[in-house]
């Protein structure tokens, strides 16, 4: 059982990428809302970026990466370049294209400038674009920054193309912690304990990753600075469970499940692992805490009613409220970045499914469908998508789905089984 399982830019870049606006006469933007169930995808063409009016492999590479990054967000279909000869002046209306990314780049020694603008086909009008400058090694990062800026042009909110996913993989034969960029291009093994690791958690700044591991014979909590590959330190090594930290929004505190007193309970601790206070006591098994974005509340799982259900706690008053009453099991809550929804896993007909509800426990919607088990939901930083684990026939994959339940797909196709996904904050 799942419950038992837990018991076991647009901005100046600090590395010298700079961005500026490419202006255009335009009316005020009316951002598109892709949260509805019946909204159609918009069709976008991304021809090769040109340099001095010429197309080449570099320009095609920029366009390919940009197209993948935009399409990731779930509301865009990218037209194959072969359908319009990879030209920037195709017959867009005949192809049913809504928008075209008109891009160019230029080289100056070891520096590169990447610029992109959106053409609104229906209005035959160029929208404001972005221009990024940096060295050639930063080409991909600038391309992804441009993708996020174009997503903002569509939705009013910056995209998530530069984020990453932390997860557990058994690719080596042991369950170790890994991270990958969101497009699956750069997989990196974080731990090499050769023992079971579970429940990776990013710190709010995205610079560090905490996880629980059994490599010393006890389920201890460790943290690794992701900006280097050498320093890992212990955060909590109390006897018994030291599981799944929930970091406060300011990163100064965390809530951890400890079983040092016998029953697994929630403890408020400093980010360095010093216990401040015990939050639950004599109320069954309490796990899987997650902070609300304002830091006032937590949502967590408890079996105090006999079965695992979701509860909230006001951290000032310590008042507890039960949220879920339907389904025999509800677990793995994740508070949305905007604070208006909670995702969780619920048991339906003997299988686990992904749900989303409001913060009062009402209006629950099932997002996952099909056969298998769907577990461990976690939100994208913009609150528009969720990442989760799908288990079928002994195979475990990481998938994503829109918050409206549309566009579910496998995110990575790596060796082995992947689970416990956690979406990183946007990098600075």
C-alpha cells in the first residue's frame, strides 16, 4: 500500500547573458487561457533562425530546441519544418498556423546574440520579441530563456523551460537520486550510496536537494548542494524515520516526519536539522507534509481516522482540519504554487489516481485515467502542470499532465524505472 511505502528573464543572467526587448507597435496583449477542458491547442511554426539572412545547422538547432521547449507546456502544437520548406515566409494560413517564431542570431567572436519575435498570423502583426546576448556556451540557455519569454507572451506568465526534475531511478540496480533538465537532455546522478534512496526535495532556491537514504542502516536525511558534486551533509539522523522534508517558503525551516518517539510524527525543525517543536502527537501515523505558499498552513497525511486521509494544520494555532472523506485512501498532497489547489493521490477501484481539489477539500477532480497506478504528484512552478509517477506492468515512468487533465504524456524515456518526481523552482 502507498501509505505503508512511506513508512519504510527576460532578466540579466549572472553569467553575463543579457536580455532586451525588441519593440513593436502593438495593442495591449490579451493573454490566452488554456486552463479550460475544451480549448484547442494553438499551432506554431518555428523556422530555422537565420544569420545575415542565411539558414544553417546552428539556426536549425536553435529552432529545434525552442520548439521542443514551447511544446513542453502542453498547449502548443509545433508544425514540422518540412511542411513549409523551413522558410520564414511560408503560406501560414493554408497550414493552419496561428503564430510563427521569426528568429535570427549573430556571432561576434565567441559571443552570440539570439533574437526571436512572434508573428500573429491572423493579424499579420509582429509582437514584441526578446534579444539575448552571451557567449556561445550559453546558446542553449538563451534559447530556453526565449522559449519562456514566448510562453509569457501567450499566457502572461513566464514558462518553465529552464527547470529540472529530481527523481529516483534504479538504472544502476540501486534506487539512487537523479536530476534532469525538463527536456530530458542532461541526466545527472546525484547520489552513489548503492542503497535505497527516497523522497528527493528541492530547497526553495533550487540550489540544494534533500533526500532520505538507508546507506548507514537507518533512514537518515541528507542534503546535497547541486552547484557542485562533492559536498553532501546529514540534516537529520534520529533513530528511525527521517523522511520527506517540507521546506518553508523562505527556506529557513522544514517539517520532517520522525519516528524517534515510536509513532511517526511531524516535527518543525530549522533548515539545519535542529528540532523546534513536535507538531503531531498521539494521533496515528503522520507523514507527507507540504507548506502552503504563504507558509501559514501545512497539508499532511494521517491515519488517525483509521485510514490515510488529508488534513491541514494552521501553524500558529495548531488547529487541524480534515479535508478528504471520499475514497478509502488519500495521500501524497502537494500544494499548488498559487495556493488555490492541492494535488493528491487517491485510491479508486484498487488503483491509485491523481486528483486536484480546492484547499477546503471540495471540488475534487480526477486528472489521471487509464490502467495502472498514478502516484506522487508535484506541481510545475507556474501551477499549470503536474509531474507524477505512472506504474504499469512493473514499469515505472515519470509523466506530466496539464492542471486541466489534458495532454498527459511520458516525460522521460531513460533506462530503468523512475519515481518520486519533484519539479524544481525556476532558476535565477
